[in-house]
């Protein structure tokens, strides 16, 4: 591995800072809508994306179902009811309504701008689904038009903070040129998605919790991190975690015995995988629907076609891939405007806690995409307004870097603790279904102790400061996964009940007194605290 | 995982290098890109979508490498299969109007 002559800080000091009003980190749906909205409000905007705006993140790799329901329609009321039911006491009706209503307007606006929706069997323009790669490519063009500067292949590595601890920009690196970049900004929007811990689930390997780590280093508060026992079903050999088709599947064990558990797809597979192998066949879809699946989900079928499997007739072995806070709701706690607990720092999409919309449950299949769109708009708007209130003062600030683990180790003498070792250690605690799908107090505590130990070692020793871009990024991803894992496990320990995506085998029932949010944060020492009042009692 | 950059077909446009969300390729001036970090590939097929000449092949096996034979892939019509299914042409998006995803929501079994 080529060692750079200059340290990260030396390279950072040499990079000429760009000055903008709003910096957006991440170019999935949340980020592109945030950037566009801030630009429409007159702010100068720069969007930094780890991959390409168009291919990065969970939406790009798949199709995305949205909630498309007009004001006072029956669909809207039904969607709200469904959400409240699934949320198990932790969502907020007012939030669900505003998310659906904001998105409805924008999904229509997409059509006005020229996005081509299909026409359904009733001859109606069908606006409840977007093709991820097309949607983001389309939004990329809108960003250009709106004058947003886009940095592709340019992951942010750390936030810059002003003397009062407010967010004031970020530093990152271009993976293709190896150049370090610095952006000074009046406000920062974190839209870097969730954390799926490099589990190889579709479109999730770039989602390593980087924005969560950066916000955590600035002192931000998280919420709902325990609702993260979220796994996606994939064929054993493939990455495609498209879940919807399994509604028409039969699951069997190795001997072909059908597995019980109507409706709870992941649960059926998880319980079987504790015992042995699990198989599926999508045998309940009539030919008309088969064609809909095939045309609508090309990446799922390309995997089957290239291996010569007919999933409608032949059993194929399935696995669960961990999706963590991508399809699980946990993330940065935000207020109505998308503001985090750090001044000048906003969050949207999967990076934000989605509990207001989905409570304790996953919001896959519509709510998540709708949430990303609406919260992106709100965060972009609030960030632009915040900068307008700051006036030109923000140009005079002297922002300081805040990144720690992976960039600035605390110990002088170091052994060689590498990013890959850290990642392995984190994965061994967080990926296994026996530890994280089915949770229990003792194993959780052991995981937390192990992860705390890795954190202490990584703080002291993990450094990529002298390494090229790819390694620098890996080291920060390792640190981010480690930090996120600790917030997840620490929160899961404290929620001694089974609710939504926190399945506690030692507390299999819901506890009405725990109908309250759990907040977490902290780096060297992780804290967890509960909302003062139970929601069930409060309402 | 990504298994092939066809030197026959590649026009060295570098689209895959910038498009890959996992930074798997390295650019080589005036030459086809190299698969520099194959183990970072997330098997998302998106590089195939962006390649204007169907020069790439992503094997669906996410965790193991499979040797591929270019002539055989061509004979089986597998190169460019994902792009064709999506309807993109020459690196340009198209085909959203032909999406049939809505069929999965018609019988009310699944609702967002
Ligand atoms: C297989 C699958 C299918 C899904 N299907 C649906 C569905 O049908 N309906 C639905 O509602 N939801 C669905 N979801 C969830 C939905 O995709 C997400 O909720 C949505 O993508 C969130 O948008 P986002 O912008 O917050 O995050 P993402 O779309 O994940 O985008 C985050 C972006 O940030 C970038 N990034 C990460 N780190 C950095 C960094 N350090 N610097 C700069 N950029 C960075 C990433 O590269 C990425 O482009 C699905 C998820 C998966 C995994
Ligand atoms: S399949 Fe995806 S991750 Fe792999 S090389 Fe292609 S674009 Fe990159
Ligand atoms: S996108 Fe296709 S043609 Fe362009 S460099 Fe990559 S492989 Fe070659």
C-alpha cells in the first residue's frame, strides 16, 4: 500500500476551502431534495457524494415504492392508519400527514418536470413507484439547472465546527484524484443514509454510518437506534434484497417442509436459519403478476437469469442480509425542520430517525422513500433559512476539524490496527441473527463490552492519515460502523421489551410503560436516556 | 461481483469508473479501466447500466469470484442484459414509462 508523504492534516491545510451557504453530505433522494430546495431558496449549495449522484445509496440500486396519496383521499387515510398500526405507539400522526402531503406535491412536480411515469391498467399515470437509477439521474439534472455544485466520488470524512461548536463545513477526499477537499458552509445537511455494516445487501455497501459518526463527533443526539434488528431476504448467492416478491412465496426447510408464519417473511426465514438452511419459491404469483415482477425488478431477475434459476418454479436457497438503520428507523433525532441537536446541523432521510413516521417498525415499501423526499425538502429549506439569518457572518468563522478515530489517533506509538480488523470485529457482533435479530440481555452486554474495547483500541491506534483515499475512507467507515454499532447495542440493552424491530427473547412482550423514545449518543462513553413520559400515557 | 471488462468492446469512456458507487475500477489513460478492488464490489449491476457499449459483466454471485468466458457470455446473450431490461440506451436513461411494478399493488395484498 502506497504511503503518502504528507499526513491528512498537512493535505487538508493545503486544500483551498470552498465557501458556500449550504453543504449537503450524501446524494440519495434525501440529499438531492435538500440541495435543490436550499438552492431554490437562494442559497449557494454544494453536494458531496461518496459515489456518483445517480448510483450511490439504497434507492439507486432498486426501484422505490412511495406513498402517493392526495389530500383527503381514502388512500391517504388508509396509509396513515396502517402506519400508526405498524408503529406500535411511537409514531406521530401529524408527522405522517405532513410527510405524505409534501411528497404528494413533489411526486406530481416530477411529472411536470418530465419524469415519465408508467400508465396503469386504468389508463392512469401511476405515481406510486420510481425507478431508483432513473429518479436520481433525473434529479441530478435538476441540480445542475439549479446551480448546485456536485462533487462525485468525494466522501466527506469529518465535520468542521466553529468556536461555539456549530457545524461550519466538512473535509473529505476525492477517491479518483486522491485530493483532499475542504468546504466552509453556513449550515450542513447530513443525508448520508443509514448504516448496513457492509453486509452486501443491495445498494447498501456505501452506507456505513459516516454521517452518524461525524454528527456524533459534534455531539449530536440519536433516537430509535434499538429498532434496528432489520434484515432483508436475498437469494443465498446474491445481493438482491428485494423483499416484496416474497409475499407470494412459499418458504421451506431443506427437506421441503413448508415453514409456518403467515406474513412475517423475515421472521420465518430467521427462525429457520437458526436451525438450518432455508429455501423459497415464488409460487403464488399468477403469470400476469410474474410479468409485473420481472419488468419491475430487473436486478432481481438478472440474478436469476444469469444462474439459470426460474424462481417461480424452482426452490432457491435464501439468506438474510443485515440492513441496520437503512430500512430500520434509527438515526439522528430531528425537530420539525430537520434540525439536529447541533446548531447549524440538519439531517434527512435514513440518516435521521424515522420514528415519527414509522415508529418501531421498518418503513420499507413506501414510507422510507416518502420520508427521504419530504425530510430532504424540510432540511434543505431550514438550512437555507438558518444561513440567511446568520448573514455574512459565517464567512468570518474559522472552522476547526472534529474527526477523531481513523484520522487522529490519540497514542503516539502504535501497533498496526487496520480498518479491516475493526470492521470484522464489528460485524461479528452485529451481523449474526442469533445476536441481533433475536436479542437477549447477556449477549447484548457482551457485545457492548467487546465493542467498547475495540473503540478504545481504535481511538488509540487506528490511523489512515498517511494512506491514500481508498484507505482513508475505509478507516473512517470502520470508525463509523463501530460508533453506530455501540449506539445500536447500548439502546437495545435498555429497551427491555419486544417492540417492532427490537425483538427481545428475554422480554417477549411489549411493556406499555416503555412506549417512549430512547435517545443515545456519546463516543468514548456512550449514554442512553429515555423520553420523560410514556407516549401511551401522554396521549 | 464484477468479473469482466471486455477489451474488445470497451471504448475507454471511463463512465464506469465515475459511476461505480464502490470505487472498484481504476482509470488507465487511453486503456480500458482495471478492476482494481474487486472485493469492494456490491453486485449492484449499475456499472453495466452506465456502460454505453455493454462491455461489462457483473456475475450475480455476491461473495465469490466466478471465472467467466467472454465468448460464452456473448453467445448466451448475457452481456448488456441488465441494461436492456431497464431500457437504457448508450448510457442514457429510458424505460421508466414501461415499468410494471404497479401490478404488485393491484390486488391490495401489499400496500405502502
Ligand atoms: C433493497 C432495498 C429496497 C428498498 N425499497 C424501498 C421501497 O420500495 N420503498 C421505500 O420507501 N423504501 C425502500 N427502501 C429504503 C430506501 O431506499 C431508503 O429509505 C432511501 O434510499 C433513503 O434515502 P437517503 O437519501 O436517506 O439515503 P440513500 O439513498 O441511502 O443515500 C445516501 C447517500 O449518501 C452517500 N454517502 C454515504 N456516506 C457518505 C459520505 N461520507 N460522504 C458523502 N456521501 C456519503 C451514499 O453514497 C448515498 O448515495 C429500500 C431499501 C433497500 C436497501
Ligand atoms: S456492480 Fe456495482 S459495485 Fe460492482 S463494479 Fe459494478 S457498479 Fe461497482
Ligand atoms: S463504461 Fe464501458 S466503455 Fe466506458 S470505460 Fe467502462 S467498460 Fe469501457
